[in-house]
């Protein structure tokens, strides 16, 4: 990736030890800005002001849980979500996947696996951003082509009317001269 933009990851967990391990690992291995909060509500507030490229969240948060956070974050904008839990159950895992999570980790997890998942998430976010930018550029190009086509059609119509008018005048002159000769 040849981007100078610093990627951003939002980490949501109320366990300071887990957050510390994640921050230490990501600071060492990823060129990413990390924002860490301990509640889903704080995460949503931050996401509305400053969207992140990826979201890593604990499922069992006080108040709104991590699955609901993933759903709400996806309503704001698509981003890769990685969920984690000390004691996951099947409904949490299925709910997380339905909410758009790309990975689900059970604590304690292998930090290298989390790092690999975060790298994949950031690559997906970059690919989505590039796709969106291409889409916007293509839409702008299509709008410009349509505008230019309308302008060209108007000019062609004007030229055709001028030609028809000139042709009528020419015919009238020819008919007038023929009448004068006759």
C-alpha cells in the first residue's frame, strides 16, 4: 500500500489489561492511530465525529453490547469489525457475524492472530475506500458526460434549425428567381 494516510482503529473494551496489550502490539507493528474507549456509547459518539477504518470491540460491554455497537456502527458507514469475548455464546457469534463482523476472537487469544486480523481489516477498509473513491469519480464523470451530451444536443438542434432555415431561404430565393424569369 502506497498511502500516506494514517489508518485509524477504534478499540472498545472495558478491560484495561486487554486494551494495553492491543495498543502495545499495534503500536509496534501497525502504522495506525488507535483510539481506545471503554463503552459502546463513547465509541458511537467518536464514530459520528471521526470515523475509523476498523473497529475492535468486546462483546460484553456495560450498557450497549459489542454486537449492538457493530450494528449501529455499520449503520453510520461500512467498516471492518472484529469482536472479542471472554465467554462467547453461539447467539453472540451469530449476531456478530450478522452485524457485519469479519472475525470473532475468544479471550485469551493469540495476539499475532489478532494482529493478522487487524491487518486484513485495514486492507479491506483501504480497498473499500478506494472502491468508493472510484465510484464517486465515475459518477462525476458520468454527470459531466451527460451534461456535455445535453449541451452538444442543444448545439446540434440549433445548427439543424439554422440549416433548415437557410435551406428554406435558399429555396424561396430560387423560386423567386424562377418566377422572375418566367
